């Protein structure tokens, strides 16, 4: 039985896609390129076979940026809202899916941190910080 389809979309909803399965890799990438693109401490990405990925709508709103000197890295984003979107790795062997753009649980969990030595100097393990269900109470 094939894995269940999981859909994703950008923030404004103009772009949507579906994945059917994955390559067994869900990772956090701490490289400086991923940090710059996400504006965060790391990128959370699933790797999907190109045959297991399809655009459902709005592909005309997807922009791609590939660094000429990069072996694997590229980015894709909605040109209307700027949301990170899936992109075909420069090798052509995998589609990199930003996990935050998924609409449902992909039934896989992160298995590794990559480019750990490049992590941000300010990075702190999230589970060591206080956690709030919503915004924290105002400080007085």
C-alpha cells in the first residue's frame, strides 16, 4: 500500500503541492545558507523522490533561486507571500520540502542534524527554554 498523500501550501494559499512518500530523510540543516533563507536557526526539510512530488496549483507563483557555486543548495518561494516552498535539488535526485509548509503530519520525524559545526553561535536547544501555549504573560 503506498504511503498517504500529504499536502502543503504557502502562507497566502496561492501555491499548493502534494507529496506521496519520502526518501526516509527528515533533517535539520544548520548551514549558513539555510539559516539565511529561513531566517531561523535551521531549516527543517524532508527529502522526497521527484516522482513522489506534484504541484496542485499556483506553480506560476513559485520563484527559484540557485547559487551558481552550490553543489546542492537552491531555494524556492512564493513570489506573493515569500513562503518557503519545495525545490528540486541541483542533482535532480530529490525534492527538498520545507516541513513547515506541510498541512499535515508527514508520518516521519527528523533523523539528523546536518552542518552542525555551522550552527548559529546563539543557538539554544528549544526544549531547554520555557514553553507557553500562546504568547507569554506580560512582564511587569
